[in-house]
């Protein structure tokens, strides 16, 4: 079938297998073009490994460090007349390339929050890897069925305490408008913390430790975001920010666990705002990203997921002198985004942006092409007019 993008709001309901493979290929080539990362992981478990920061972590572990990887993700295979989700095609492409390079690559497609998928992962590590020396936790999910209570928690992206009004952009239609978001209820806050907080990461780490599947000195990492004041009501001080505070709480517990396991550590890395399937669903943030991209591209400091994760591994987690921490004990690879001159430029443009000048004041074009790339569209060297086979098996 000829596969074309079908964008519906902030999702694209089609994905191109060859385009996704080309996208993964670009990331692998970027990592291979940099110096190998000495002292990196040998055997990594990546939870949320099929897209965004998790996939970039997996590519960096494999092609920057020579690690075998087990990837956990929740993707939908193709059905009659319907393509698979991009993470499905990405994982197949990654696996082919890793195995061709002589690296172990295993995949488990299913709900990482469940006991069943954790048990499958432990079994796979025991059988195929022995132990793991890095665990990356990079889930972004709208819901979690709690494995102990069976309650289904749904995360929301809302302010806390008071309504929030700000500009937002419909990235598909190019319309800038004002949006008011009502504050979350106490139930919505605790549900969001249950989904995007740290409890599940702790469950994973405790299960791995109990099964003696953590190599001595094993490290763990999870990702957070802080961003500029203009997004704080919806992000840092909103429901997702409270969940990230809980992720940091979990990181401290996991850090203690890993310290006792041969001197390992757990880190929270604060990453840059980037176009991913998860971030495109957050109100206000896509407009911020469109402005930010324009400013950072002009300054020559723009990075994507893969540059961010390559830098995190090379200059922080596996730096010979070890990671550098901020005052709250977090690692920062959002440093270039948060530079005063970058944020001053964003703040200057923010009040001026309208539907009419969106194209000139922001990099909405770059946002859109990055968004389509997430689904395998717009990659160089891919013949989008050719018949494509959507049904590809995961091995
Ligand atoms: P993403 O949507 O690209 O990736 C999410 C991953 O989680 C995918 O691999 C998906 O398959 C997997 N997943 C979702 N639900 C699952 C489930 N139930 N079981 C198994 N796998 C599941 O998201 P992303 O933007 O890369 O986000 C990853 C992390 O990075 C999140 O913690 C996010 O808050 C953080 N982060 C994102 C940004 C950003 O701008 N995108 C910035 C800083 C930090």
C-alpha cells in the first residue's frame, strides 16, 4: 500500500516502515559519528525503548557503548488496512541493525506496568543477558492499570490550584489561540502521579534487585523536564510536575538501593523540550517548542533526542569524572535550552506570536517536519510513492 501521513490533531494515525527505519538509521549514524563512549553499559534494560528519549537511549547504549539491550515498549502491530505504530517499526529497524553489528537486542511488547511483563523481562535478562548494568526508565503513558489494586489511573495535563490561561497553537492548522485549562481535581493529581510518578520504576528496580539481575555498580536513569516560567503552570507546577517530583523521590530510594549494590547510582536527567508523541499532547508546550527551535537553530545549539542522549551518556553518566549535579541533585542536559539569552529571546517573541506571523516568528515548519519524522515521513532517500509493506514481524 502507498502510506501517507494522516494527521488527526496531535497524532498521526499512519506510520511508514521504511521511513521509520531511515529515522532510526539517522540516529545510529549520528552516534557512530561521535567517539565511542568508554566505560559505558554492556547490558542495558530500556523501559519505553521504542520512540523518543528511550529509543535514543537505546541507540546510544548499543551504538555508542557496544551494549546489548532489552527494550520494553507498548506498540500496536499492523492490522488489515492499518499500519503499525512507529515504535513498532523503529524497534524492528533497531533490532536488525544491532544484530547486524553483533549486539544482543531483545524486545518485549506489552504493558510495562504489569507484573506479567516484568516477569517476562526478568526471565529474558536471566536467560539472554545474565544481568544488566544500566536501566533506563523512559515511559510516557496516558494510563496505568495498577498491578496490585487493578485500579486504572489516567494521567491529565492540567494546572494545580487555579485555572491557567495562555497561548497555544494547533500545530496542524497553524492557529494560535488562547486556551484556559481548569485545575486538576485531587483525584486527577493522584492519578497522574500514579501513572507518571516513580512507583513503577521502583517496582522494576526492586524486582531486578530481588532476582539478583543487577550487575554490581549498575546504574539507573529516568527523565524529567523543568522548562521556562511560561510553561510552569502546565508543566513544572502542574500535574505532570508533581508526578516528576515523585519520580525524583523514587530516584533517591533507587539510588540507595544501587549504592548498596556495588556503588551504583540512580539519576534524574532533566532533558530538553523536544517534539515527541508525548510532548505534542501537552497544551502550550508545542508553541514554546516552535519558538525555541527557531532560536536554538539560529544560535547553532539545537539538539534532538539522539544528540541529547549521546551527550548525557558521554559527558554525564559515563564521564570519567562522573556526572555533575545541580542544587537538587539532578543531571542537566537542558543547559543549552535554559541559557539566559535563549530564554530572553523566547520571552520576547512569546507575546508577539499570532496566527498571522507564526510562520516567520517561530519554527512551526521545523516542528511539523520533526513531528512527521516521528511517524517516518519526510526522510531523505525514502520513496514515498512506492508500494510499502505495512505488515512487518517483530523477532
Ligand atoms: P515517547 O512518547 O516518545 O515514548 C514513550 C515510550 O513509552 C514509548 O516507547 C512507548 O512504547 C512506551 N510506553 C508507553 N506506555 C507504555 C506501557 N504501558 N508499557 C510499556 N511501554 C510503554 O515519550 P518521550 O517524550 O520520549 O518521553 C520519555 C520520558 O522523557 C518521559 O518521562 C518524559 O516526561 C521525559 N521527557 C520528555 C521531554 C520531551 O520534550 N519530549 C523532555 C524532558 C523529559
